[in-house]
C-alpha cells in the first residue's frame, strides 16, 4: 500500500482554519504577499487580521496595492524532498485555481523533475481559500484511512464539481484597482453603488454572478442563493462556513442571514491574504462543500 503525502497551497487557509486540521500533517506550499515594503510567506509570518486592517486604513490604496508572488522553487522542491525522506511513495497537491495565477503550472513543472522518485498528482482545485483547503483536509482524512490515491482523487473530484463560493464585495475599489472590474462596469458600479455577488465558474475564474444595488441587498441575495444551493440536503451532508476579509461586512451578513434561515455548521475561516489582495478588506460570504453520501454515485 502506497504511503501518500497530502499538500496544499497556502491559499487553502489551513493555517487560519480550526486547529484540528493543522494536526493532519498537510504540507503547505507558501505563496508570497508583498505589501508595506516587505515580503511575507502566507500563513508563516503574515497575520491576516493585521493585513486586512492595513488595507482598510491605506490612504491611497491605488498607489500602494499589495502584490503576490508564487512559491519559491526551492520551497516546492523542499516539500517533495521531505516527502521522499519521510518514506512517502506519492504526493497529492491541492493548488489554487490555475486561473488566478501561475502557481499550479509551476508546481506541475517542478513535479516532473521528481518522476521515478515520487509520484506526484497536482490538482487544479478551480477555487481558492478554505474551499481549496478543505479538499486537502478530506484527502488527508482519506489517506489516513488507507485509501488509494486513485480513490482519493475521485472522491475529491466529486467534491470539486459541487463546491460553492459566494462572496459580496462591499466596495469595488480593489477589484477596480487590480483590473478585475474595468471600463463601464467599474464606472456604473461606483455611480450606482452596485455590489457584485462573486462566485467561481467551472473554469476556476472568479466572476460576478449578479450585481445588486447596495451592500445589504447583495448580502441578502447571497443568503437566497446559498439556500438554493443547499436545497433539502441534510446538514450532516455538507459544511457551510463564513468567508470574510475585514470584520465590517461579515457582521452585517450574520444579522441578515437569520431572516433567510441560513445557518452555518462550521467555523468561519478568514480569506487568504493572497486572494484578499485582489478583493480588498470588505468581503463577506459563504463557502459550501458537499459530503458524498453512500447512496450517491462517485462517477
């Protein structure tokens, strides 16, 4: 039976998730964040709360945008070398959506250098934040049960095909400054006070699902949409958690969701600073991951 090491890019937020997940032995490939004249490795020497407080207080964010950089080649190679030294035969890496940067492709290229020494499977999760990280969590749990890599990949693919991210950007500033929202849409959004409800499409691109007037109406719409996604599924068969950057909008969402009967059943997880660099400190929403029942076919 192969010994399988589970890995995840730092955008999976395992460092910021409940401590029980940090005990699963998941190796983290750390993406860099550059802001305030310094460079940080996400999750290692970067506090997300302090990061979003910094973004909220920037006097001229357009001229002081944070930037991100892929994990160091040496760090990625080091993760694979350690897996070999620890006696692993295979590694499964759950990576941030390839649509959001070059990290996935870089890991794939480096993985080729280990052919014959370590069998490496690199998964484009088509998402980011704890939606990405929870795939690695489940994979680590499956590996601990003695499941084969082939079966683990099938199980997490089933989850990937159904995972949901819904987020509301309370202000469009960072989306516009980073070029995610351009031209007429950006101008009309600012003039009419539109708040986009964001999601990930099947290709792994973060897109505006709908544009709604005012923050509260957008948050209410996200509550309606998440209820539709859950349907009549039992809470035992999914996890629903809050995703947020700064504290302001998430508190408003919590006030509104009760009116729609939305109830999370998992701890909130702050958004990855790498992802938050592009969205800014005024995002709140939901992550939804379905857990496959025994009566649901895997393929």
